[in-house]
């Protein structure tokens, strides 16, 4: 009998095709993952997937140009332009003639992986549900309202007053029914004042207490003059130290570079901000908090662009700048000398010692009181850093023998002398 077909051969073909399909999808996913890593390492400084930066947006760039041409362009665009390639010259002129960095170290396989990553479809925007809370906005508290609690407490107090009034009336009626006479005492304010005035000892004690209490509060009030601990002004452009110093780990001295070498710690120029924000025009979705949404942070970056005169669409400066009137937070009296470089570079004091956990602050504030007593306590408690510090080595050895200690504090090194801070 002639066989029509073999069901085993069909099953083998089916499973073979399925295996090839799964393997291909897995390989594509792996290539896209490698491509994302390569993109972030080599391309993200100048390119974004869905927005123009220094260079054009690269979403689906593999379908716009021939792959062999892309290999040459990515490895050495300058050489391709010099050769007179029409496509290369056109792309160069369309992007303000900004030269592209050559990447000869990338293999064709690496470029294929990057193209696989850029070919992934753009993520769909999340649908907005009517009535749902917007990201970045604080939701209403679902707990019991404070007004309800205060209302209940007020009602209880009123009930207690009424009950005391009723009890007093009842006791008065019981006394009257039994023929008891309730003595009515004269408790007028005038009689109480007369009795107080006749007691000279009580008047003397009261006067002394009044003077002591007044002096205590007057001294406390005067000692707070010029002390701005907790001062947290709103700045013209919102700058989050939590994002920059905390999440991104930017060193304090990258922006405040003068603190390493000078007396004053400088306010960074906007050019320092543009070193990064020339290519970072928006924040990630994960940056948003309950207090500040992504749109809020993006708007503050737009304020920076407006101040420096940066045209995001054309990727160039317009020449129209605006001054930013920053509000000063830390301010010492004119008769106080403080040198940042001596503390930061020579002594190796961390910025957080005086300025607090800056990396956690959304809005910068004055953490320490910065009073004379606060500085003196720090000098008494802080040991002098001698390791890798030839500046203090010789004097440390001499004073250590004098005081009979192995480790000197700043106070023992002369940190309490008046002339150190006032001259």
C-alpha cells in the first residue's frame, strides 16, 4: 500500500520552524540589549532616540540609510565627508555642520546591535484615566480629617462644661432642701489683687521671677540675631541637590570648584550647568516625586535654556541671555574670616560637615547655625588630618610631644586663637 505522508516528518518540520523562530527572537532581544548598552556608552552624549539633541533623533535610523553606508559613517564620518559622498555631506549640513566623533573601534556587529536597539518601537504614552491622580501630584489623605477630630474634641469639652454646670445646680438644690446655707465668698479680682499687694514677700518673689524670665527670653532672642539655621529660600530656577548630588552622584566640587583653591565657594556659572544640560533637556519619568512632577523639572530646565540663550530645536546659542538672581543662603558676618580651601583641601573636611546631607535636599537650606560656639566646638572635637598632609606633619610632631597626645585637635593646633578668624 502506498503511503500518503509521514506525520512524524510534519511534526519535525513544525518544531524546527518553532525553534528557529524562538532562537531568532531571543537573538534579536539579546542584540537589542547589547545595542542599548553600546548606545548609552557611545551615542547618548549627542543623540536621543525620539528627540533632536546635538545630533538627530536615531529612532529607526536603520531604515533610513543603507547599512553599508552607516558602517562607514559611524566608523569615520569625517573621512566620508571629505570623500565628497553626497549623502554624508547632506547629513553634515542638516545638523549645523557639527562633526561627529569617529568610532573605529566599533565592529559591524556592534553597529548592528545599536541599529537593532534603535529599531525597537517607541513606548506608548500611558493613557490618562479621568479622575486618576496625575503623577507628581500629592493625593488627598484618605485618613480622618483634622477638622473632624477637632470638632469631636470641642463637642466633648462642651458636654463636660454642661455636666459640671448641672452637677453644681444639683448640689445647690440638695443643700437648699436640707436647709444648709452655702457660704458665698467674695472672689472679685479687686479683692484678690489687694491681698496679693499686702504680701510683700510674694510681690518680691514675683518681681525677681519676672526679671529672670524676661532676661532669659531677651538673651535667647538676641542670640538668634543673624542666625539663619533652617533658611530655605525659593530660587529663581529650582535646583535639586537630591537629583544631582544624590541620584547622579555628582561631586560637590565639580560645580563649586573654587572651594578647593579659594576662600569662597563659588556659585557655579550656567556654563557649568550646560556641560550636561546641553544634551539633557528632560528628566526621566522615575525622577518625579509627589511634590514635583516630570513636567515641573522639564520646565526648570527650560528656564535654564532661556537664561543662557540656548535654542533646543536648533541646538545652538542665540546670544540672548538673562541674568539669574540667585538668593544667597549661607552668609557670615564681615568680621569673620573663613577659608574654604583650608578646610576642604588641607583639612579634608567633608562638605556635609557644615552643609548637612546635601545629597538628600530637594531645596538647599542652611543646615548648621554657623555661630562662633558651633565653630569652636568643631575645632575642639575634630582631629587634625596628618595622613598624606605634609603641611601639618612637622608642627603636629612638635605639639604632640608638648601636650603628650598622639592625635591633636584643631583647637590644640591653635584653632581657638582669636586672630585665626578675627583680624
